[in-house]
């Protein structure tokens, strides 16, 4: 064969061989699929990201995902309760308690996918304990009382829930709303008898979502010797501080109301 005819043949063989090697040396690369879940950390404006494999949430609590995936263009989220999303970092609320597999499928431009799964343990939070840390019968919340320091009165705590999105109104010595919990009457109490611990066995669920939306009223009442009922603190009134925090490891949710010497804590635990 003429050596001049061999040159084109050698070039063709080299190009074919190089092309095959390039395909073998550069396989489609899977996306690096990663995501975290934001946890509510006391203040609703403060979040901390949890990138572990397990997460604990409450029913009606909105979880916020953060997509940390690299090398993908399409995302499919499966929340394990029949809900899906194709958003980059969606939010979701689980309506029922249970253990859910939250799955993120990331797909790159070559339609190669990679999957990451985390477990979300969803529980209901129920009111289990009330602690009255301080009392002031003369708080001036509604009635301007001028009781002596050793004044005795009957005290009770109630939790109400607004119905039909009606704004709380004070009528007939109380706020409107459905009573979801009312303690037994604590008789002949003085302001010096604190702290007072009330164990709650009602099994009443406290929804974080409703709490954030102001649906719950945490009210402290005193009844004087004439039988007249007075509210000395309620987060539905002006000037009352309501705060809350989630204790992840203890699986507790704490709520506190404070007003002019009246401080009460409400503790919620997993059902």
C-alpha cells in the first residue's frame, strides 16, 4: 500500500480511538444531592439549619427546607404524605403525626439523578404542665385593684381558642373564645404562695401554627371574696409579653406570658 494512502487511514483510526476514550473517561456525573431543614429556635425570626438525617417537628408546624445540592437543574421533593414539590427549597406542613420519609431527587442536565432521604418525626404537642412563677393581684391589667400584700383570693388559669377568625373581645369579665383548658380553682392563694405547679391531664393539643397566629389566649383569673372574677393577665391584652421556645432534645415546647409581676409558663410535650 502506498504510504501516502496510509496517512488518512491512520488519522481516522486515531480520531475514532480518541472519541471512544473520551466517552469512557468522562461518564455522566451524578448531582451532589444535599439538603437541610430549618428549625424554629425560640424566636420565629431566628432559624438554625439541621443537616442531620432525622428531624423532629410538630403537627401544623411549617418546616423550611434549604436545598444545598450542587450540579443539578431540576428537583423533585416527596414529603412522604402524598405531597410533592418542584421548588428549589419548598416549605411544608404535616397535618398528622407520624414518621415521614422526606425525599429529594436532584436531576442534572444529562438527566442523571441522585436521591437524598431524611426522616421527619412529626408529633402532637399537648399541654402537660403550668407553672405560676409570680403573681400580682394589683397588676392593673383590666381592673385597678388595690389589694393588700396578704390578700387571699381564688386563682385559676384558662386557655381559650378563637373561633371563626373573630378578634378577641373582652365582655362579661372574660375574653370570647372556646375554653380548651381550665384549671381547678386554687383556693385562698396569696401572691407569696408561688411558685405554683399545675399538672395538666386534659390531653389538649397546642398547635404552633395557631399560636403564631394569635389564636390562643392564656388567661390568669382571680376571684375576690365577693365572687367577682378579675383577669390579671392575658396575652390577648396590650402590654403582655408572650414568648416561646422549642427544646429539640427534650422534645418540649415552652410558652411564657409576663405582665406587671404576673409570670406563667405553659409546658407542652409530645403526645
